[in-house]
């Protein structure tokens, strides 16, 4: 379904709008992109594939979980399995996945900085008192890295690493980091693009036309047209439709629509605040970690 939709969208863009779409944001489905290349709608212009940053982040967690399942109870060089307390737990996998996504988002304009930020987490957890490896961790008093903060205060003599993951565990996951920090992959993450806008549109359609109910073609079209108006112009689109149908729009209806739009904008503004974003991420991490206490800020997450 998705490949056919993309073929139609790219195939008619010149004829309908005299527009060439140079980029395609993907969630990792190579089939759609390969079909676009085969279609070649714009001779002389190769469509560039960009990754959905949210789906790309999930690759880290998915790869780590598959590695843990693959190795199972096989013993590593220290005589223990890869899982267990203080090793590659589900909570630790979730954390590494989130750190990976944060590294991509906060350095979305530089492949080199993405690379350093991703590896900063790996070497941070590979560090010991005898072999500190914090060369990629941000320096200064405001760093999330406790070792770098101690270095800023000249307190390294008394500093002790608290969260140390055994070397054999980190060596086992190292190939995953190497695979997910290749330059050609990170280049597709520049700009931290996301399909969230499309998904937001889709969920509005499903509210009017639930997947759980059988509906005809006309009902689906009406739902889509209605959502297009709401997505572009907010609740006021309903008033415009009523006016186009020569229906009377009273003051009560106008007020309700204005309040609906105002509430939506206020909610969006709140969600864009840095503190709110961090709180939501911490809550998500807590839920994924099977009820563990939510982390408070990046310092608490990495430590």
C-alpha cells in the first residue's frame, strides 16, 4: 500500500504542481525507496532517502535485544552471560536506545558531532577507575558526565566510578554501535526528520473512521477531507464548511470552535517546552523499565 501511494505522489508531482520532491523520509522500509528509484520520476535528480529519527532510534534497542536473545546464557570472556544485574538488562537497553536518539537529535547538523555523542555513551559505560574513557563526554561543570564535572573541580583523585558495566558486555555490544554510526547512515539523520506529522494526520482520520469498523469508500473520503481541513486550519475549518453549505453559524458554535483551537495551541506550546519534553521522556523510560523510579534530568539518566 505504501509503495503504491509513494509512486502516485511522486509520479504526479510535476504534472499537477510542477514540483520535484528531492527527499523521502522513511521508517526503514527499503522496498518503498527502491521502487521510487525504479520509477525515476525526475530524470537527472536522484531522490535522497532520509531516516525517521524515531524509528532509527528504535534500531539500537531492537539490535541490542536481538543480541541478548541470540547470546542467551552463553558465557562471555568473564564467565558470565550477557544479561543479569549490572549487565545488559532490559532497562539498560532502553537507556542506551534513548541516549542514542538524543545524540542524533541534539547534533542534527553535524555527522561528526553525532558520531562523538553516540560513542560518548559507549565509552562512558566502558570506563573504570583504572581506565577512564571520557574523551567524548562533554567537558565542564554543566556536563552530564560526573567524571568531567569532577575534572573541572580538580577532584579526580577522589572520584570513583559508580555505574560500571563489565568490559565483556560492552565489547559484545560494540559491533552494534559500529554498525549504527557509519557515516552513510548518520548522514540520513541530518535534520532529525520525523514522520510524526503524517502520523498525527493519520490518527485524526482513524478517530472519524476507526479501523475497527467496516466503512465504504465515500465515508473514508469524507473523513479524509474533513481531517485535511482540521489539520490545516484547525477547528475553524468546520465553520468554513458550514458556510460553504450555506448553513447558519451561530455565536455559540463560533465560540466553541475558537476555544477548541486556543486549547490545541496552548497544549502544543506546553509540549514544546524543554522541561515538559524531558519529563515525558523520563516518564516513558520509567514505564519501559517496568516501574522503576523516573530519572530526573540527564545527569540522573547517565550519571
